[in-house]
C-alpha cells in the first residue's frame, strides 16, 4: 500500500457478515429451500458453505444470492477442522440439535480476542433439555432425542452468539421459550426476522426480552441480509483519517449512530441522504475526541474500536478507548507503533497520542478488525506499507484492496499470497 492519498467517490455497503452466517446455519432448521439475497462473498461464508455441504445441504452461490436446500436427514456432526475454520461454526449447534436430535461439535475458531467461552450457549440448551457431554478429545456431544423443550432463560450478559443459538433452538422446541437479557444487536434482529419469515413465532424482536412459541417446523423462504454496519464504519473511519469525501449507500443511520457521533466530535461532517445513504467529509486533520468505551448495542460497537483508533493516530491531542467486551481487542497497537504512532495498551484500554505523520511499515494483521485497522493506518502513512496475515481480513471484507482502490487509495493485493489462500480454501 502507498499511503497519503485522500479518498473520494461512492461505495455501496454489502450485506452483514455477522447476519448472513447465523442465517445460513438457521437454514438447516427449514424444510424447504432458503434463498438469502445481498449476501457478502467472504471467506467465512465459503467456510459456512463447506459445513453445509458436509451435513448434506445443497448450496448454490450465485453472485450475492445463496440458495440452501437442507436434506431430509442432515448429518449431526461437524469435523474439528471445519469447526476451527471460524467462530460462526458454533451457529450450527442449535439447528443440528433441533433438527436431528443430536449435535457433535469441536471448539470453534475465530479471532483471538481473549477468552471466548461458550458456557451461555451450553447452559441455555441444557435448560431446554439437552444432555451435554464434554468429549475427551475436546468438543461436546449434545443429545435431545425427544426434542428440545421451551424454557425461561436469563442470560447473565447479552451475548450476541448465545442469544442467536437459543433463538434458533426455541423456534421448533415444544412450548414457549422466554429469553431475558437477550442481545439487541441489529444482526440478532435480522436473524429473528429471517426466522419469522420462515414461520417462527417470535415476539419482542429488537428488545432484550424475546418470547418464542415453538412450531413444528419452519419452511423455505427468501430473505435479504441487512447492510454491514462494520464495513460502513471501516469506510467512515478511513475517510476520517485520510481526508476526502465519500458517499456511502445501503446503510442504516441508526446502526451507525455512535460511530457518527464520535466522528463529528473529532471534526468530520456526516450528512444523511434519505433513509439509506450519507456523505462523510473530512479534512484529514482530526481533533482527539477524548475517552470513550465500547458496549453492547446501542453503545459504540467493539468491532469498530480498532478502526476508530486508526483514524485518530494523527489527531491533535490524546484519545483513550476502553473495550468492555473482549480482553484483547487492541493487538493491532503493535502495528500502529511500527508506523510511528504513539499507542499503548493497558489492560482493555488503548491510549493514543496523535503524531503529525505516520510512516509506511511491514506489519501483520493480528485479527480481522485489527487487520482492517492496520489498512486504515497504512492508507494515511507516508510511503509503502506491506500487510501480511490478510487471511484474517478476508474473513470479514469481500476485497479490502478493491474497496479502497475504488476510492483512490493505492492498495494492491499481492497475487501470490491471494492465490495461495484461495487454494487453501
Ligand atoms: N461470552 C461468554 N460466554 C458465552 C458467550 C460469550 O462469556 O457463552 C462472553 C465473550 O467471551 C465476550 C462477550 O461475552 O467477552 C461477548 O461475546 P458475544 O457472545 O456477544 O460475541 P460473539 O457472539 O462471540 C459476535 C460477533 C463479533 C462481535 C461480538 C460483539 C459474530 C460471528 N461475531 O461475537 O464479531 O465482536 O458479537 O458484538 O457475530 C467480528 O465481526 O470481527 C467479530 C468478532
């Protein structure tokens, strides 16, 4: 990457990764064909297709449409290497258990953001009658041969993944399930709306109390995935840091409220255009917005924290961001420092003191959003940067090099590495 250019142009946001992945897994609950439209084409989506194929589903990927036809008798186990391919492999747990009466899974993979236990998923399923055995070689065997039963479950923390697991489990369980303390992230709402479109009886969608009346089966449906708010935040923070003016389309203003507020505090202008577009403009010289912290929706999203930090590396003054969700959100700080930034991490807080310029460097993406944050830093840096470990970034962005090249950034994906990765798929 050659940094130092302002970004101009317009860009349409793809469908959300964290929405399409649970919806693809939930398709296993349906007796007919599910068509998902506006799906992003990411390496995690391909990993999800491999799991669907493995359990016997027929999957067709055509542009941004995915058609999934589950078999009458899906398989009930996912091999460890497929489980490890991403965090979202865990989303198959509830659909397999509900549909086949058992599920055999290993520990899921995904970004190393600190400990990511799955106790709330398992405890909730146990409350619904699942018998759970931890396997000696790692992983779990869950059984519910006579079906899952509705239950009242209170989550000790509004976990996105646990809410989604229990929501999927409850749709075809016997009786009523009430989930207290559920997550309210837009992607959870999207999953609930997908399930409703397939015949699920869910009330309280978008609130922290979900009530689900189990039905005998779900049927095939067509559903458009909601826009990716984190990709939108990535573009907004890139423009903020580099300077320029970009029109974003296919966005939802409410989903981006906290990011927009922080950017306005830092000196950017954000002009909404109708319901689903906005223009962001920045001089590229920001003022540090002080301290803020991430939290569950509708607070500032954890996934956007490294991206916001990247935009503020050259801001005037000091910033500090505390991530309240994950223990190790800011592994990208090391890469920031290699580019000449003044950044330090203490516990869950990243502190920044703005520097006048960043310089190009050779850095490694530590995880998905940390990797994207390094791309944002390199777009602002004088000279050449090389970013390795881009397979992390490919899990969440269709093609980050193309995304920023079309806005005037000088980003080239090294073909050899890309080919190697494609082959590994
Ligand atoms: N947690 C537990 N026990 C559980 C589940 C979660 O202790 O059983 C803890 C986690 O360790 C963490 C916190 O609860 O400290 C939040 O975890 P949550 O379950 O809400 O997150 P997730 O479902 O694992 C999803 C997104 C993440 C996003 C978080 C928070 C997907 C596939 N992943 O993860 O997205 O950061 O919610 O909003 O939906 C990303 O896209 O890069 C990404 C990491």
